[in-house]
């Protein structure tokens, strides 16, 4: 601007003075000198992570448990060069006027003195939250940090810089069989409408440098947490998100270098477990997570994954029907279909029937898994991280044409239309009823005690739910979101009452005295029947009960509910043969079971022995029999109200009855007999028991020569067979009788004590005469006379 | 911070106080006066950055009815100076003896760093005010961009004369030459100088470091 020089003639001035002096004051001229010092306010990253001047800072602190305590935070280092004068640190208010200090820590942050008395430098702590009310949807707001220097030479200098405050980066971690696209709607809302910078981790595979496969987001937690950590190529995790803030990347606050130490993490389902593993277990945790919000994360596991794992490596479960498609498809087929449709990866190689390895994520999420034990048992949650959980209670996954609750619909059952018998009878109970799960993860597994909210959404619908998005947005700006310590005690103390581990802890466990030991809903945790007895052999991969007969003991392990606490209760467990429409009871055993200290309504174990055997053409038990041989299924039932549970069915091959041939111990046929007394034969076989219990039963066994018209009796002997106490009427019980002889007579022909064959060689067989049943014959063996 | 350095800061603060004390007197203005002017010689101490984007605002006391910046330089060069001016009016009803501060803020930025220079001008209404007060030389200051600067100290000869410094002595700068020092100011300044010398003596009296065997 040009100035006007005042070249007024002296007389004009005098005249003016004369004219105005009478009624007006004279103007005065004040001359001042103002120094504009070489003075700049320097604002840098106090941590040194960013070199040079920075533009802003993220509000990434946490409120500590004690009043006024602040946990961790990015800090700005402020300084001015050496100057003389009185230095005051403050800010510029809305009218651009300097005000000493910062008025409200929770709004504008606060100054701290790194070195008390060092007036030329300060540290700046941002407010704990971007907006204490949680309602500010702006991406950034500014604070004008200023310094006033009252110069000794006169004049006051105020220098300032506007810094931006921003919300910490939000790292999103998807679940199994998903990829970052699951967050598309969520990111759109958070980036465009709520002022967050979001970064979606991609642990679905394709870029993992450790060499471990991720199977579409189903990778091993010990490796896959690295994606959350954020140093994996092709995926933006915590470290990369922080780096992008610091460099002013276009995906962060473009062009602005933002000082930041910690990010917030939102994990969906398995993504929440990966995040917890990184934060709580990883040796290379970068101390860079502020808040962790989980959505439908199975902190205590998913019971259905126990079934999934079992279906992969247990033929019984693999060949069972699923409720979803019963009786048209097996569990293996159903899971394969779900895999093909892209909903759930369950086996590491679903196309290879010989590879039974399930994907690692399912192993991790198995109820009672080692990983979950490591996460939860000793010291779950960090004290310098705040946690919250979103818990879904819509227990039906809506696939438009059908809905699924995996606890019910993937329950493997016996493939009978009339009898939907479950191999995991307790699995539906884990998901105790309407609105007790998000159709995949039960409430008791997804909930973190100190802060959770239940929303009427299913496991796949969290991301795009406006309710969930609003809750997450508020929690991300909520300084009262509880720290890990606030969750820990309650989490560990929580009794997972009737829905969970207690009733399942007994499944597959071992009874020691009256207490069950071990168990849990693990791989073997199905109600089971185990058979024992010398007569049960394996033929072609099946348990077979052949002509050797004998009594088979079925040890049946299972659970029943306690009717009245502390009162022993009678339970009848029935070993049954699986009929097409009606099951045939073989042996019903009633025992008075002592529930010990188990409360009423909960489960306790039993272990009961029952027995069965076979006749010549039937399956027999003390309480019933079924005619026929071939492959039959047996299992057990508890059908007395209020209990009802079933065992898995075990196939047993009841082979056709064969009476053993005669033989000479230590020789192979054809047998050769010499002069009297000749060769001794031992006749072995099984006899049809005429009565139950211990007894002595008389039978007659004979050796006959087979001829074209009339067979010749060579030897006959009656003897007593001792029956043991467990003998079942109609069962085949073994005998072994030595002392039969065939010899070469004086004519050089084969002869026995009851007759002569009249030949030097012939075919001989055993014939059994038994009361109460038909008399069977064995096949023949050839006997010759010695030269 | 060691004790000696802390003491030096204290002494520096005392010295600063003595200089401020000198300026605690008010400038005289007459009631019913218009086109009173505050001339501000802006001296830019930045060695390489000009002072730019200059604006001037005023906060008025009760005894000033209006103030207007009449001269606003476009920029002040590095290690250079330029002139700003603010005209203000004192109303007819201003009572004798009444006083107030006219606060002038010169805003701009140097090398991207925004800087406010806040000048508090204490005014008091008197019957007869001197025509010129403050850092006064000969004549009325006027902008002199590109004017001759014989001693190359960043202030043109014309402005040095107007503000009372020696245009041929680079050590003589407007405001740095105490033209009419009061006895009180001299006494306090001497005291400050003595104390500062004392602090230097104290710092030199640090005990010797123990020798390393």
C-alpha cells in the first residue's frame, strides 16, 4: 500500500492550527519501533517416529483406572528458539486472541513440561478422545497452539500454529472365509459419514510371506496374527495404518503428517481372536493397539466347530446325516456343499477325501482348544487396552430361501427320517434356545463382561448393521470403554451355567471314582459305546462277532441330568439294536447313579456295562433278540423322561455261523493217522446256551465220515460245558473237548471207537448235538492212514 | 538446568522488567483530536524470510472512537524495515486524565510461521499533548521503500532520521538509541548489568572437576 507523504507548506499548518485550536484538540504523533523476531514455533513428533514438522496428532490415549490417569498417547514436542522476554504458552481462541494455557484437557488437550522450568519447550498431550460426546463425525478439527513473548524491547509477539486433531486409525479384521470386502459397507459409513480412517486387514491369503497357507482366512492363529500386526505385504494392518498416518498417505489424512502411537482394532468373529492373539500373546506385539472391539467373536469357542473337526476325521460323523439335509446328504457332503458355496472352509483340502485335516481356524475355535485355553485361562486381556464386544442374538442366518442355525442344522444325526438321533446330543443345548446365539457363536462365547451389547443381528449381518456401526462409532470415542483388567476377573469368574462347559465337560471324560476327569467338548466328546470281549474281532474294518460266540460287554458312557440335587437317581440305559423303524432292546440296565455335588438340572456322567451275544442266526441280549446275521448297528438309549439321549451307532458284522472242523493240534490237513491209539483230535465250537447265568450244559459232539449215501459215525462223546455267570440264554458259548481218536486198524483202514470207515482215506466232519437248537455240521477235512 | 543457568534466567527477567518499566508511562492525547497517528517502524529480524501477508487490527479503549490503519506495507524484507501507521480519533467528551490502552496487532507471517506483533499503546487525555512522542527524530516518518540506506543496517536514511538514529552508523538503530534516558531507568539498567556480571562470575566459580585417576 502506498503512503501519502505530507508535503504541506508551513503556512498551511500554521493556519490550520490557528483555525482549529479554539474548538478542537491537536493531533499527536506517536512513533514506535516493533521488532519482528526470527521466531518460529516448531511442532514435531515427540516419539521421533516422524522427522521434521508435523501437522497434527491422533487422539489415541486411554483413560486410566485412576482419576486423571492417562495411558499411553502420542505427544507433540513444541519448542521456540532462544528468545528474551516473558514466554507464555497458550492457544488462540475463536476470536484469534491469545489465551494462556489450554482451557479444557478433554477438549483441547494439555501442555506438559518435559523439563520443569524449560520455558522454551513443551510437550502437548491431545485430549483422550476426539470428541468426548462421541457424536462428532468430522474427520478432523483444529487446535491453535500459541506462544506469547513479551519482548523487553517493547511489543508482544504471538506465534502460533494450527494443528489438526484426528481420530486414531481403525483397523478392521475380517473373519473366516471372508476377505476385506466384508467391510465395504462398514468402511463406507465410517470413512464418509463418521470421520474415521479405516484400514481392512486381508488375511484371506495370497500374500503371506511366512509360507504358511491361510486357506481363505482360516490360517493358523500363530501365523495369521501377523496380518493384524500389519507388516504383511498386500495387507494393511496396524503398523501400516500408523505409517500411513505418519506419512500423510492419501488413504489417511492426505498430505498431513499425523503423530500417532496406537490404532483401534475392530475384529469380526475369528478376526477378533487373531487381534486378541496379537495384542495379548504375540512376542512381537508393538504396543500399538488402543481399543479392541469384537463382533461375534467366539472368545470361548464355537461348539459346532467340534463337530466340524469330528466330521473330517471320524467316519461315523462324516457319514451321519445333517439335520439340514437329512436323510439325503451326509455331514461330509453337507460341509462339502457349504464349502463349495463359499460359506465355510472346513478341510484344508476339501477335494481330497484322504486328507482329514481341518483348517486351523476351526481347530482354534473348537470349544476347549489349546489356543483358547492359552488366551483365556491365565491372564486374558491387557490392562492398557480397552475392550468391548458386540453380541448377536439373531439365531438364524438368513439365506433368503432358507435359514440356518448351525448348532441345530449342522447337528449330525442318524440317518433315519423317524429318528433324528444326534451324535452331539448336547450341541443344540449349547445354543440354548431362541436368541441365545447369532446362529454361529453363542452369547456366552461372544460376550465380554465389562462392556457388551446384544443386537438382534446374525453372525453375518454385523458389518452392515446401522445399530452396530453406531455402537462401534460411539465406543471408539468413549473414554469409559473398560480396560482389560475390568473384564478379566468377571470373565474368568463367569460360570457358563447350564448352556456350556459344565454339561459338556463330562462328555468323553473318564470316571475316576465318582468324579469325571478330563473331557470337554473335544474331539472324542461324543456319548459313546465301547465294546470289549475276546469274541469281538475286526473283519474288513468292522467289528465282527463270528462263530466263536461269547459275551460282549458294551461300556456305555454318557450323561444324564440331575433330577434332585444330591439325591442318587435310578437310570435305565438300554443297549439296543438299531431297527429300521423300531429299535430292539438287547439289554436294559438300571443303575442308581450318584450325581455327587452336581446341581439339579445339570448333567453328570454315567458309565454302565451291558452285554449281548449271538446265536446261530440271531443277535441276543438278556432282554431281547433279533433274528438274522449280517451287519447290524447297536447303540444305547436313555429314554426315560426327562432324559433322552443316544449313543452313536456302531456297526457290527454278525457273520454266518460255522461249526469248526476237526483238527489235530500241531498238524495241518490232510491229517495222517497211524496205528492205535492213532491221532488225538480236539473238537472245538460253540453251543447254544439254553439258560442264562452260570450252569453246566451237556452236549454231544461226534466225528463222522462223509459218504455218498450214508455217513459213518466214527467217534461220539458227551461232555459238560461250563457256562459263566454272564451267559445269555440263546448265546453261543464256546467249548473245547480233546480226546477224540482216529487210528489205522489191522486192515490198514481208518477206524474210530464207534466204527470203521472201511477206507484208507476219507472226509471227516464234526457234528454237534445240542438241546434246544438245531444240530450243525462242520465242513469236512481229509484224513489218510499212514503208510 | 544447573543452578547458574537458572540464576541467569532470573537476572534476564529482572533486566527485561527494567526496560518495560521505562515504557509504563502513557502517551498524551488531547480530547476532540482527530488524525492522531501511531507510526510503527516494523523491523524484520528474520535473516532470510520476509514478513508477509500483513494485516493490522486495533482494539480501542473508551477514549478512542475509531482507528484505521492508514499505512500497511505489503511486506517487510528480511533484515529490513518498513513503516505502518494507524490513525485514531479521541472524542470531544474524553475527560481530562482519563486513560486507556489502544492495542494494535500487526499480523503476518515469516517463512510460513504466522506471527502477531501486539503493541499496547497506553493513552492518557491531557490538556496539551506534545506533537510527537516515543521514538522521535526529525520530521514525520513516511514510507520509504527502496530508499537510500547508507549504513546498510536495513533502515533507510530517511526513516533513521525520522526515528532519531544515526543513518551512517550501523550500530545505531531506531529504538536502540536511548535518546532521553531517565535517571531511574539508567539506575535500574546499571543494577541489572551488575547482577548479570555477577552471574557470569558465579558461573565461572564452578568447582573444578575431580581428576580422573
